[in-house]
C-alpha cells in the first residue's frame, strides 16, 4: 500500500500495490473491479483487454490511464495510475510491441524511486495465441534494465513450474520455459 506522505511531504514508492485483471472487454467487469477497489489505496491497475469507447479505454475517477502508443491497433492493455502519485512522479510510456506496455516511473525531484534506483518499470502484457504462436516474445518482455522492473499481465504460457499437474507436449513445455530462461539472463 502507498504511504500517504513521508516527513518531507512527498509520496514514497516503497509501499505500493498493483492489481492486474483481464476484463475481456466487459464494461461490467471494469465497473465492478473499480468499485471493489474504491476504498482501497491501489497504486496501479494493470488491465488486459479493457473495455473501449471509441477506441480508448474508459476513464475512472482517481486514476489516469496509459495505453500503447502504436496507432492503428486495438488497445489491448491499459495501465491506470492512482492520481495521488501524479504530483511526485513522471511517466514515460512506450510499447515495444502491440501486446506489451512499458511504463517507466521517475521522481520529479530526481530522488530515488525504489531501493536507491532513479526509476522503476511496470510492464503490462497480454500474450495471445494467434495460429498457435505467442504474440509476445520473451525477449520483448525481459530486456536488460538497470533499474527494478515488474512484469504483470496475461502471459498465457504453461510450464511444469506453474502447472505441475498439467499434461503438456514437449513443444508447449519448451515455449513456456523459454520465458524463464530469458528472464534469468
């Protein structure tokens, strides 16, 4: 959870909360989700397949949203940021691919954001299967950052680590384990 302010009046990031959910394009799911967190101090709401109105995600009180900067494609992810963070942080939002949304946070006063680092990345992804091929490559998610990063979203990959009782083919297992191998590097 976010501490409201520290002694110098700035919002610290060492306590924050992230909620992740796939709305499946449903207005009802979206409205229910935001009504459930209304009295909670949620820092970031990372949504996959959010409901859209005229090609843009819905607005909600108390949050500002960021979406992919790639034009001509459906917005498949939206990252909502609590407005209480807006006064102390800058946000750089970019999408290396259509199904990956990277939000890099840094403080306005150039002080460390988290653990002595001057920035923090929140990576929201929606890995879909199109013709049995993943739309998000492991190398698109796990890049070499020199600051802390958190990946959230629907990876839709299966491994023996995440699904120990699942009966999977060697090809399916190899695809899933590829994400772990790249993340370790």
